[in-house]
C-alpha cells in the first residue's frame, strides 16, 4: 500500500537560504548559509546554541526575525521587500519536543485536523496511520498515549499537512533508548518513502549519526560548518568538552547468535568488527545494510605488537597518522586502510611505548564498545 | 396594573436586559480579553485596571458619568438621538449600555485568565498545520476554554440581573422599559409592601444560587477534565 507513495522521479535537491542577524536577549543569531535539503539534515549544538530558534525562524514562528529566508525561489520572509509569509501558509511542518497534540481531539481527529486544512493533500489518514504504526490507536484519546505513541501521532499529523520541508525539534529526547531507536527507524523509513526533506535537531550525536547524512554544527548562534555526518563528528573531536569518538558506517555481515555477536565488515578490506548481537528477524534480512556506529576513543587501546592472547574481539592493524597530546592523555589517530580510528591513551603509555607518526600498531576494543541504534525492524509493533 | 403583573413585567425587562448585555459582553469581551492576554506593553496594567474599575467603584459613580454622557446635551447622547431619533437617557438601550460597562470585568477577567493559561503552544501547532487566526480561535481556543466562556457568560448575566445603582441613575423607573427587578423591589420596600418584597427577594436569591451552583458544577467538570489532561500530558 505504501509502495506507490515512493516518488520515482528524480527530484532536484531544494536549497534553503537563510540570511539572518538578530540579537536576542541572551545571544545573537547570525546565519548566512545555503543548506542543501537532501534527505535528513541533522543540526547539532549545545543548548543555547540557537538551533531551536533557527527552526522557529524557518517555520515563521519568530515574528521579529530580521533577514531573509527562502526555499528555492520562494521567499518566505525578507525584511528588505517587507515580505513575511505566515506560518500557516509556508507549507512547512514542525514537530515539537512536547508533541502538542490537541487534547480535546482524539488520535483520528488530530490527524483529520491536518487533512481538513490540506485541500490538495494526496496522503490518506489510513496510509499515514500505517506508516507510523498507529492503526490500532486510531480512536484513542491522545492523553492516554505513551510518550512514543504521542510523538508518532505528532509525526503522522505533520505528514498529513504534506509539508515541503519537515522540521523536527528534538522530537524524541524525552523517550527511552529503545523507543527512541524505534522512532528513529520510522522517521528514516518515512523520509525514504515520502521523500520529504527534513531538518532534525538534537543534542545527541549518536541520534544524529544514526539518522542524518549531513550535519550542521552550531555554536553560540552561528553555523560552524556543514559536513557529511562522520566527517562532521570527527571534527567535533577537537572541541574540549565533547568525548572523542570514531564515527563510521559498516555493513552487517552475519549474526552469530551462538556467540551473542554480530559481525560487521568494511567495504574495502577483509577486516571485521564485532558488536553485541543485534535484534534481527529469522530471515536475517538486514544482512548487507549499512550500520552507523560510534566507538569512543577511551574504549580503544593500542598495542605495538599483535595481541595474540587477548580476550578482546576487535583487533585491527594500522598506522599512526596523528598524535595530539593533551594535559593528561593523548589522542592517537590510527589509519586502518581507509578508516581513521581515534584512540585515547595516557601520556605515560604514549611516552613509554615511544609512539610516533607512521608507526605500525594494533588497535583493540571490546564488542560492547561499539555503539549503535540497531537497524532491524521489530517484527511486531505491540 | 396589579403588583404581580408589574413584577412580571419587571422580570421580563430584567431578563431581556441581562440576556442582551451578556451577548454584547461576549462579543466585545472576547477580543478585549484576547488583547489583554497577549499584550506585552508595560501599560497593560492600566488597561487591566480600567476593565476592573466597576468592581470597586460605587455603581452610582459609573451611573452618574453615564448619565452625563447620555444626556441630549453631550456628544454621545446627541449622536444617539440623531441616529435613532429617540433620547438615550432613561431608555432600555441606556440600561443595556450601562450594564455592559458595569459587568465588563465579570466577563473579561475569566476569559483573559483562560487565554493566558492556554498559552501559545497549541496555537503554534495549529498554525503549522495550516490554520489561520480565526480558524485557530474556533478550532482550538474556544473548545479548550469552553468552561471559562460558560463561567464568564453566567457571571455577566447574574451580575447584570443584580444591578441597581447604574440603572437607577441612567434608567429611572419606567415600567416595561427601565423598571427592573431590583428597582421594583426597592419600590415595594419604600411602600412598606413587604410581602411582594419577600417574593422578589427570595426569588432572586434562589435563582442566583441555582445559577451560580450550576456554573461551578459545570466549570468544575470542565476544569477537572482539562487538569487531568494536562497532568497526563506531562
């Protein structure tokens, strides 16, 4: 039923132009960027970095906004030509952190609210209920739903308004990890099926790493840079209060149920990485899928000889490409074929082992040092 | 006319006055309450004080100024006379206008409080789904603040029924026109006609009690429901 929703035509990537400079009470928001809206673009920043304000400006909810916002040729606001398209006419959807379902309407009526105001809409409530796995909750009172269910209704309602751009403002930050993983999968799948560009805000790097292809990194009201996800996360390693990590995508090779492990493989080498067994269906239909993973630098150790008598399952050979000394520890960047790994070791070890650029080393990390929101679709949605 | 017939006429005049006043108050009180709820100016308190004035002023003060304004010598009175061909002071229209001023805070205050509590969140969500301002008012604001509309209307109505001073100053005592229950009661007492006075007093007392009880009952029901919803939501 949902297959026919997939847009087969090659759609040109729309460009969002934002050029604003506004002084708020606590910070200045100064942005002058063109953002390619392809797939899900993540926005990362600490709280107070201005990311929510940026989304509210794009949505048209900040009336004082000074500057220009446009999508392709359509000017949404421009204080030079005195244009301001009201939020209700922007064809932009916004999913709030606090769901904002209308408490006087049930699930179906909340969805119908959007349909009624979208005369040209092509999606039906039934289709969207199926996409968001809400069919069984159709006539429930929204106040009786769980946090994850509420956000699914909120997502369904936003989709039914058929926006040209969907903004998500930390929609799942209040949910537990398992529910969040489920929601992220739903959003990712819907994005691919309906081909709606999305801007997704979060202060969780792992969440963004799982869902976004591109990341916008913001701090103190400015966009620091826009880059492909893994690259953007590695650049964040230079910031003091962010834990240093390796971000990479590997394909699922096999599920080793007897050992409680799943094996991931690199595209370019025969190396493998093992992590705790992922939830999977009996057909193992996820084999070959790319899994975004994160390995914290503090979980990776370095050995100058091949560790043959170790319990640690992940061992990769590489060469040191960079050494960054800190006050008490050093970040060693090890190049294993095409992939960079970040390892954090004590200065004492770095000195004792006489680590140097180009030195061949082995990196080691345990299976449960590999973190990911697992991909496999739960077989029942109860 | 017998005393009873006169009292029934006073009752219908009162009900008519209160009903028309309540409708007018809802029509002008709602946008006024909305403006006050969303006003960010530091002069907001001044406007709030103006709306609240009838709560503390003796009704005769309000009545006195309205009487001056309604007289054919003053501009409002003249404009009215040119427009309608009849005098404004001592007319049914005069006591309705007087009542609107007099009962304004009873309608505006509960609505303003309800609008302030409702906040922006649902309205922003509705706007993002394509609802314009009027649409948002009728599809979101009104259903979520229904209890306060009922309270506001009932308080406005009950307070207008109980009005005495303003009517006396600007309406006089014309049967079928401006002679309302409170004035009929005053007449009975002046004439030592205590049995009729008892009927009117007890009648007003009991009907006001019933009206207010039903308001609190309804308001309680609605509020409990919306409170429960808020708690569940968070």
